[in-house]
């Protein structure tokens, strides 16, 4: 929506003192609102966020809504059993929300206060179990462009700084996370992109899962849930070890478990190959429940892990799960399980610097960003893997179809870089991915597929 459209809309709405609106509310009775001209009215994004709230599972508790507007989301939360504290920096919104809450009979369940992110000293209340925010997503006006009034800007426009309002909230929670199991539910505009974006959370170790999405007008809106995997517990860190894959067998048999090593002496790769690492490289192993194999084929598990890890690091994924930078291998992923426990171990090694290993050139993450530390690499990988496998009592697990989509997205990005794919004797065109992680491909012989991980070779 252009600035001229927004200004015209606000001008038209301001001619009337209040607008009386009815908001659809899923299986619950509609919410009736009286909305003053200077307060953001419920729209498609409000309805999408209410729909997303109906997907949350488990017991209710204490919820916080940021940017309450006229109070629709806060009342929808109260109808679903939450005790709500709502915040808004617009005093007209605070007054409108309080009036609507009173008239709809929620005075005992909802408390509205003036304030929010960006104000000095503001924090998420200590006992919060759920934080909800319909993020402002219009791009901030450039210098010289028309602007809205201060209150409309606060309701409609994203923060000017890098990462938008989403980053401001994440930093508040990272600095003062009172409840390690808090769930954060945010509505983003993903197309066209706004300053706030979900990747900002996974880069800093938060698990992320898309709850719902909708195309409306010229915008794609999506609702995402975020949480700290394992309640924010840190990894086990070793100064020196023979193999993190072996050490991971001794980790507790439940929960979000991972082990890192500053130096590894006897690393191994796929097909019993040797994985050579140097001091400063990233070496780590995650242990996850093997129950996931009841619904996901091991082959698809490999390709999905390679896809999300490569994207989190700004690398490419060479099928099934090699990490590549400009066609040169920079890291590897190894999956193992055993009959002695019910865990799958995911070993990941990433080179820091480019060098030669056994006469072959390998690349390192400093080719992408020399400022990235080992902790940065860990947080990015941890957030991406947690988004696949970490559990939260209120969020459902990813489906097989969603994992297929993630895998194909990463493979497609590699193919778009001019990758040439071959079988042993002919060039092929890769066209999709199967439920078992195998690739669909087209050749002169027709459409086929492969399950054998080494039967297709790709080169850049």
C-alpha cells in the first residue's frame, strides 16, 4: 500500500468519530469494537492472527499482546482462556481497548497499559507464557517522502533500524528472558519484505515454525512462532575429544541435547571417511529423538537437515547434505543411530578457513563473513535444527510435506546457480524431491528417480 493510499484512508476514516466493527473469531462469538480514527482497525492480518491462535495446543496461562489497537486480539486470547496484559504506545488505542473490553465483558481477564518496545525500561512481564504481536510492516518512509502522524506511524510502520521491531523485541527477550519456555507469536509481511523478518530469530538460536500464511491484496502475511529450544539450556562444550559423535551417546536420553568440541582428533564423515578438522573449525553433534522416523524417511531427514543448515549459514546444499561455498565443500553432515538408544545423532563439521585437505581445496565460512565467530555458527545451526526438531508443548511438529518443501527450496537454489547434474553416463534435469529424499529427474530416457545417495553427481 502506497503512502498516498494510507493518507487517503486515514483522511476518510477521520471524518467519522468512531467506526463500529465486528471481528470474526473462529468458533467463538464475534468481537464487537468501537474504533476511533487514530487507532488501527482490525483487518485481514487481525483475522489471520486469530486463526493462528486456534492452532496453539496445551494449557493456557499469562499472555501479553503488544500493540493492542482496539483490543480484538486481547479479547480473542481471553475467550480462549488466557489472562492477558496488553500494551500500546498510542493513548487513544489504550482508551479504546479499555472501553471495548468493558463493553464485551472481559474486564476481569484483561489489563491494558500504555507502553511497549522502544520505550526506555520496557520489558515483557516476568510471568508471561505467551507474547503476541501483529507487527507493523509498512516500510518506513524515505527522506523527503510523506509521513503519517506519530500515532499512525507507530501502528502501521516498521522500525527504521536493521531487523525492524522484531529485532527490538528479540533483544529485549534475549537480555531478560524471565520464562525460558515463553512462546512468541508474531505476524510478519514476508512479500514484499519488511525490515522485520523471521530469520533474525533463528540466527540467534531461537526455534521458529510457521503457523499460518495468507496472500491478501499485494502482500503475503505469515504468522510465526518462536521459542528457545531446551528452555535456553546451553550446549556441553569440550576442549578436546576424539569424536563428538561418540560423546553424544553419553548425553541425557531426552530433551534438546548437543555437544561441541574446540578440537576433534578422530572425526569421521559419511561412508566411514575421515573428517579432518583444524583448531577454529566448528564441530558439534545434536541428539534428537528417533520417534521422528515413524513419519519421516531417513533419506528425507538427511536432505532436510542439509537444506536448513546450509541456508542458515548462507551456503549452498549439494544433495543430499554437503555444505558448499561457490561449488567447493565447506562442511559435512553425518547422521547415525544405534540399537542401544532411541536417539539420532547429527554430526556437523564446518571449516572456518579455506585450505587444502588431502590435495583438494576446501572452503570455509570466513569466505562468506570473516566476522562470524564459532558461537555465531552454533546459534545459526542450533536455531535451524531446533526449527525442525525441537518441541514446544503448544506447537505441532513439522509434517513430511513441509520437510519436502524445505529440502526442495534449498536444492532449487543450488540448481539456479548453474549446477550441472549427471548420472554415471548422462546429464539430467532435476525436477523435484521424493518423500524418501530421493530426487526426481528427467533425461532422454524419460522421468525417473533415485534413492541411492551417490548415484547422482552435481558440479558447479
